[in-house]
């Protein structure tokens, strides 16, 4: 099977960044190859060479939100799964592990440290409760995020 048929294989660390009331921070982005395909997603991303899941989670939280944490701040992984998705004309097969981090009251995310690709395809951050997710018609990933939020409390 060719790489194009199989997709680009990668491992990712995802983070459920929760505020004191249990809402999760989601970022809104889109696929550059399909700009009309907008969606909300959890903080996180692919591992860099030699990086552990925890190291990637710490790095991604800082890059995508400006929040400085350590590996000791992470709980989990609380879930691991595999997803396939298209992005910028290529298919990805991603093994991902989800961690939980709790932010202090009043934390406001900033996009100062986004990489060029993310800066070009992410435009908003918002805190979401499980109820907000159940009530929205917006697309978000993972699709059972409301259930996962209730599980991690």
C-alpha cells in the first residue's frame, strides 16, 4: 500500500484543557484545502522526533494557548484511539492520546506562539461545556467530546 493510499502515519498528544468549571478549551480551525470545512478541536498535535507524548502535550499547550505547564500537570492519558482524517490534501492516520490539564480561573488563551501552518488555519478559541457541545450545530472533534468531558469531570 502506498503512503498516499495508507495516509501519513503519525502519533499525537491531545489535551483536554479544562477551566475550573470543567469547560474544555477548543480551537476553531479549517482545512486549507477545504476552507469551508470549519470545526472545533482540542489543543494538541503531532509528536516531533524523539519527543514523548507528555513532552508533546506540554509543548502543544504552550504553542497553541500560551499556557506554560509541566509534564507533572498532566493527568492521563485518559483515552487513546486512532483517527483518519484529511488535511491540506493529504490523509492522516493518527494514533492519539488524550491528557487532562486544568487551567486557573481567568486564564485567557493567546495565539502568539502558533506555528505558521496553525496561524493560517486557526482563528478562535472558546471554552465549551458538555451542554454547549450537545446544543451546538458546529462541527467538533472528537465527536463524543461531551461524553469524554463528563467522564473526566
